[in-house]
């Protein structure tokens, strides 16, 4: 014989309160509830092993308590740190998060969004793959974009200060007297990386410094000729994980940092603190970005007219290393 699942009425009877009071507790409406009542209901729920019927709750409240998180590349540790920030916020409101991977592909991203809409998620958090603003503007549920800025003022975004901090870093590199800048990044571009490149190029142009772009996806052997021709070269690695590959390449060819080459990078999770030498870097806080984006999305779900078009910039930090000379 199948055991009957406990109901909200069972919880109310065991806690000796009304069904309405239990409902308020489950919806985190504690404004008129004493601490003793909260603890009594909590104990009754645990004793009965009561589980909220999410389908019934969704029908009643017109909310599923599901959030969709679409990341461009979940193999990048950045995605995990963003997820942590999002989960830290939404767990307190009893939301569940569905994270999908776009694999830096616009078509896959659209499929992910379509799938999440079929799940009737209450809101979306998206690290955009493209600059396809018309498509993003067609999304009809509360949505906040993360990390990669979009031009549209109609879309809520939480990003970092890519241009200003990259400009600050490049200006600092100039003070060391480098004659050449080399920018290393991956072929698949995005708006955040484009701003970094633009800032470095602008500073180089203002100081008559030659700038060359190389792709880490390609064979770095092409770098050797440039490095030999210009002994005073600074390398900007635009993605933290590429630093290890670059350091290994320079070590294999007997280029010493900072004696032969200067290096600066972008690091989201502090791992370059353990490289030798310690790399000059710009550090973002993906967990904070995820938390703030989640907070903005929750506000847009519960009070859609309050902050729906907000653009929030989470400042990054320039951290001194000893990779420049």
C-alpha cells in the first residue's frame, strides 16, 4: 500500500496553526509571524517530510520558481563562479536553476533559450554569444545579460569595466618603456574581449607603439620572429587559461619573463597568484557579477517596472605582479 503524501493541511494540524499561516511560511511571508511559529512550522515540515507540490504552486502563483542560466562556455571556470553567485541569491527564494551551455554558438544559444521558455522559467540570465540585439529584445520574460555588454539600452545588463580597466593596465605597461604590444586571444570574439582589445590599441596608438594580434588557437611559433626583432615587447593575454600555454611556450624557447618579455593578463579566479613570476593582471569577480545579476533579475520578476532596464557595472581590480620590467 502506497503511503499517502503529507499535505499542507497535515503540516498545519501538526503545528497547530492555520493553513494560511503555513502557506505564508512556504512563501517566505514572515512579516506577521513570530519566531516561535516559524520554528514550529519548520519542525512539523521536517517531521512529516513534507514536500511542496511545485506543479500546483506554479498553477496557483503563475510562477515555476525556475531560473534559466545560459552560459557561453561552461568549460570555462568563469561559468562555475557565475553559477555560484546566482545560486547564492536564488537559493534564499527557493528557486531552482537550470544551466545550459551555448558552446559559443549562436544557434545553440537560441535553442537553449527556446527550451528554457518551454520549461516556463520565471526569468533568464544570459552570457550572450552574439551582438544580435533584435533577437534578445524579442524575449518576453524578465532577462538579464551577464559579462558581455550589448549596445541596446532596453536590455538589463551586469558587466565589468572592461575598457577602462584595460586602458589603465595598458597605460601602466607603457611606463615600463615597451616598444611593442602583442595581444594574444582566441579567434572567437565577443563584446567584452573587443573592448579590451580596443583599449589596448587606443593606448598603443597614443604612444606610437606597434600592436600585433596573435591567436592562441594557432601555432605560436610565428611569435618568435617578432620577439627577436623587438626585444622590448609586452604580451597581453586576454583569457586567463591561455597564460599557462603561453608561459610554457616562452619557457621552451628560453624567453624569460620579465627580463626578455613583459606579460599582463586577465584572471577571474586567482590562479595566476601561483605562477612564477606573478603576472600583472586585471581581476574580475564572477561570483559577485552572478549574484548582482540574479538580484536584478529577481527584482524584475517581482517588480518588473522597478529596474527592468538597469545597466550595472561591477568594477574589476588591477593587481600588481612582477611580470613587467
